[in-house]
């Protein structure tokens, strides 16, 4: 039935209204699981602040704003998401994180950030987004465009498991219907390969698993890349 609704173009418009409510419940649970990893990852954000000492940060696919608590005080924040229905949840989360300065809230996909000027950002953040974009390569090209020279791209993504593993088989089985409930999420993206192909001057990346290890979204990569 869901596949039929998708073919008729009815599922996407319906689920885009529902998805923010789902994420408002799921995101805090996920944040609890990866709290230490996120805390460690974002602890180095300040080193990429501009000459003024302020950090200009763009987050792609901000969603409900679950990363806000990890950003440094005074951070000048530009939020983008293609789904305008996240706005109410994002603003609610921002009220709980008044150490941040929201500069802009833009409805845009990661593949087209034309509303953000070239070289205007110190840092770009993207967590659990590259799994659902139409083109990772185009997103990373936009990341390079909006980052200043010496700026950094921070990422945390679930990725394809080892092709010889049972988890990878499980990902292949779940993939056809997973996208309907994950707003286009693909379980078997080779995101690391795309990062390695992109013209970053430095790439710091490591793998880890989010428990329980048998779930198809368990394999993750985390790190940052410097322009």
C-alpha cells in the first residue's frame, strides 16, 4: 500500500508532515547513544573560528536541532533543511540553547545552497543527512563552495556495512522499504568513498558502531575534513 501511495505521489507529501514528529521522538534517543562521540567530535569546533573569534556555522539538514547543545557559545548559526515542517521543533530546541545566535533559517536541500555566499562559513556540519540526499557529490561540492579556505566540514553518518557481513545482507533486505520511513534514507551508502574523492586538504575519519550492532544503521563514520 505504501509503495502504491508513493507511485501516486501521495506518500511523500504526507510523510514530510509526519516525519518531524517522528524525529522529535527518535532523535533524543539517538543523541543519548552517541553523546560521547558527538561531544568529542564537536569539541574542536572553536579552532576553526574566524579572525574575529566568532564561529560562523552552517548546518545542513538541521532537522529538530539536536546538535545545538554541542555547539560553542556565541556560535553564529545558519540552519538549512528542505522540509519546512521541522521549523517549529527547531525553534523550540533553539529556545533551550540560548548560547547560540541564529542568523538564518533557510529551506533548502544540501545539493543547492545558493542562498549561502561563497566562502562565508568557518564550519559546515552534516549529521545523518548524506544517507538521504539525492547526490552526496553535489552536497560536498556545495560544502566546499560555502567554506572559507581552512574551514572544516564535520560529519557523522551511518554507512554501508562490510559486504561480507550479515549486517550488509540485512541492509540490502531492509533498503527497499526503509526509505519510505526514513524520508529517503538509504542504508548502504558508501559515504567514505565520496569524502575521499572530494578535494579536501585533510580528512580525519574513523568507524564505529551504534548499539545494538545488529540493526542495519549500526555502522557509522565520524570525523571532519578541512578545505
